[in-house]
C-alpha cells in the first residue's frame, strides 16, 4: 500500500512538473502541428498532457504510429497518417517524411526539414548520452563514439539489413544534410554524415581484432580458467585485444558492445541445479536475440580441456624422448 501511494504521489508530481514548463516556455495555442516520429513511451509520453490543452492540433505520424499511439493512450486524436515522400509545408521550409519501419519499431519515421537541412532521425544515429554541450564537435569524440556503438550494438543489431537499405534509400534522395538531430543524445553538426558512414560499417557484420571472454563463477575456479585462457591468447597473438568480463558484475550493455566488436567470443560458467548461472544465461539469451553474425564462439571448458590434453600429450612426448 505504501509503495502504491508513493507511486501515485510521484505520478501526480510529474504531471504538475510537465504542465508548468509547457505553458511557461511557449503559448500552446501557437502550436500548429505535432510530428510523432515514434510512438514508444519515452518519445510520446507527454502527448496526453499536451493534447488535453490543444486537442484539435493534427498529429502527423505513420499508419503504424497512429495505431500504436491509440493503443498506448486510448485516445483518437486528430491523426494525419503519412508515408515516405509526403510533405508538409510550414512556410519557409517543408517537412519531408520518410518511413523507417523496424528501425527499431514498426512505426518509426524520419523527418527532413528543407532550408535548414536538418534530418530528424528519431532513434537512428543516437546514443544514451547527455551533455549540456549538445553538439558532436563540442563533446569528447571517443566517448561519443563509444556511446554510439553501444546504442547500435544493443538496439539496432537485429535490424542491420534494414539499416543498410534505409540509409541507401535516404542517400538516394540526394538531400543536403547539415544537421542530424537524433531523439537520443548528441546532435551531429560537424561532418554529420560521418555517423551515417559508421552505421553502414557497423551493419556489415562488423568486427575488430578482438576476443571477448564472458564468465560467471561460484568459487573463482571459472574465473581462473578464464584468466588463464586470456593470458594464453595474448601469448599466442600479442596483437589481439582480449576483453574479460564477469557477467554477474559487469554492465550487460557494455558486455554486449564488446561482443559486437569481437571476432570471437568465449563463454564459461559454473554449474548449479543442472544448469549454468543466471548472469551467463541472461547474456547468452541477449546474444541469441540480437543475432550477431560471423562470430566464432566456444565454451571455456572446451578450450580448457583442449589445453590440458595438449599439455598431457606434450609431457608424455617428453617422457618418451627421455
């Protein structure tokens, strides 16, 4: 009961906070159109509050967008359904709509603003990264790209063929792009198409000269096994990057990102109740869902046994020579 009351109070507080800035920053009656590139709640959650104030303003979205928004909020707002190539004249500029189905939801859409040459790219080219500096040329480039590849690896990997096709379609419009304004993270304004080029690279069975080892352990035996194998790889090939993660103690999105970058992955776990430990099981389930391509894989136990067999045969051969 106490938690329920707290959730109610928090919800009421959020509603009050949401209402005040809207009316303080802009006269809501001056809003002529609402563009809904995506219906997921982190994008559309303010619509019910906003449309209670201006209920007749048209909401431009894809057909799937209208369907999902109705399902989310049980409201039949003034939807205007658009498809690729449709335009909205807003005076000095036009908005051109481009459907981007399954990047990463069925309703996803890009909006291009002529004149200003801005691509509002929705989830594409984004990051879970916030900075008051706002623009890609003002933030740390290495940090930005690490967040961008993490975003791609964990969200867009299953849709890589669609990513390639959609980018080629958009580039085929030959539209000048001076800004890419994503729905998450930093705005790309300095050479904005650099992130488009990266997406094409990441979508094409991406890999680096890296091997990632993921393990979970009960009494550190599997940890020692993983560390021993990591050291063996480094001795065999000093140029390869080896990343080692305890699945129970590591951020799963970081682990998935390093697996995405790797040419091979090794996984090991202690056993419990006739199965593997839950953290390792969770990572393996994520890997299966994301559908990584062209990556070699093995279990730590298999490699450990192979190493012990080779070691036994080597010692046996030495004894025979003596």
